[in-house]
């Protein structure tokens, strides 16, 4: 089993982030750890994924596009128009190349932490939710409810987070990755079936 040197990762990561982003990152790592304890996920894997989830966030958008092109990372039309959306995909690449993370589930949790995806693993759901509810977050709709749900009904927390995110993006007329719509429909159906049972 791989042993990760989280403190060394933190020191390295801090050099590439502004203070606000770094504090957010620590908040996600700690929240992911708490959720992992609650739901029975491996603590260290949750810490690594939480710590590195935004490792590409502070890269300027033109450089994000260039790095994706250099390393064969596919770029959708929405990502071409709004390159900030690329930080998750690029982050998974950087976690592997610069931080020596080879656990595919950790990399996948980083890759899908903004859009989600259907049938997420426990770790993927934890990172997706931890990014949304970490203590520095304050503006999201239904945040108090989602924070409470995250510790006893992760699927419902994922569903409400996706629903609220899609509503917000529509209101703001912001770029929308179709993966989020697909993931939302998947979790909406899970909740619908559960309520009908």
C-alpha cells in the first residue's frame, strides 16, 4: 500500500496557490477526512484527494489549455470557451506527474470533483461534497441542509448539491459541462426510486 507524505505535499502545494485557495484546499482536506471517518472510507486517500483536488486551479487559463494540449488531455467545447473548467482534469494529471499519486480512484475523485459523474465511488462522492461544504464556503443555497445530510445520506447530499449547482449556473448563464447534467439525472433517479420504495 502506498504511503503518502501529506505534510510534504502540503508544503509543495502551498507554493503554487494564493492564500485563499490554499485555505480552501485545507478545508476540503479536513472535511473529506471527517466524511471518510463517518462513511468508512480510507482516511489517507481522502486526505490526498482533498488536498490535491484544486492543484491546477491557480494555473492561468491559457496555460491550462496549453498543458492539456501538450499532455493529450481532451478539451470539450465548453472547456475551450471556459478554460477554468479544466482544472479538475488537469489536476488529476498533475497529481500523478508532480505528486506521485497513482491510485486511480484518487485521480478520478480529483477529475470529477466539479462535475460529478453517475455511479460515483464513495471517495468520489466525498471529495465532490467536501469541496462544496468545507467551512470557508458560505454562499451556496441550502448549505446548512447539505452539510447535515453529508454525514448521514451522501447520495441525497450529492443530488441536492447538483440540483442547486445547475440552478445557479442557469441563472448566471454560466458555462455548463454536460457531465453535470448526466450526473444530476442519475442521482435524481436514485432518490426518486428510493422515495417510491
